[in-house]
């Protein structure tokens, strides 16, 4: 049905198309974006950066690709920290047309398996706005532990937004 493909191996036109189709949907949950963000040119450049970040162990970015063609979502393990921390920040987005079909749950299961396996992380953190019920339900279903409220955590859609913080560690994943 779908596969996870590294962003740097995904057609930039298809990434731009996915984000353009979902522009209004994602706007309340994203930083203010210029029109350039929604172009294939931007995503060609982003793919080059993503390849470098992957190689340098700084971030791991994936697209959810349906039937080998259409990009229907993205999952990022960002801000990878090594040393005694061994942590990353999880971010994700899914085309509304594919919600309620367990696509994101299965994609996150796969990414977490990589995070705690091949990428050798100890901890993955997620930040979710308190009113984002769908995402809260998903992260709880994945057995992330709530660690608290971060006030004015991220500037999204032009405003500083509170977020609930969640974590999952390798020991939780293995059990």
C-alpha cells in the first residue's frame, strides 16, 4: 500500500504537490511559509540538505509514498543529539484523505523501529498542540508518555503556541 522513502530519494515535484494540496490543512500547525516552500525547486534544495543531514546523523526525513507514486505524508526525526542524550524530535503530517486508515500509525511504527534500532536512539520526543485531538490520540496509541506542557513552545501560523510534550524511550519500545 505505502512505503517510507527517504526525502532525499523522493521526487521533489511530488513532495511539493502533497504540500500544495494540503497547504490550508497544515497551516495552523506549521511556521508561516512563503510560496517558494511549495515549489519543486524548494524541495530539490531540501532533498540535498536532507541527504547531508542523514549522512551527518543530524536528521532522518521520510516521505510516505502511496503505490510508489503519490506522496501522502512526511515523517521527520529531527534535531538528532548524540553523546549521552541519544535523542531526536519526531514530526509528522498526513494528507487528510488518508486519515483514519492507520497509515500514519504504521508509518510511525516503522520510523520508531528505525529510531531505536538502526539509528540507535534512546529517546524520541514529540510536541503536540493541546487541541490537536487526532495527533494526541495517535501518540497515546503509540504509548508515548506525556511529560508536560511547554508554554509558547513554537511559533506556528504566526502565533506562539503551547504544546504538550511526549516521550518514548528505547526501553519502552522494546517492551
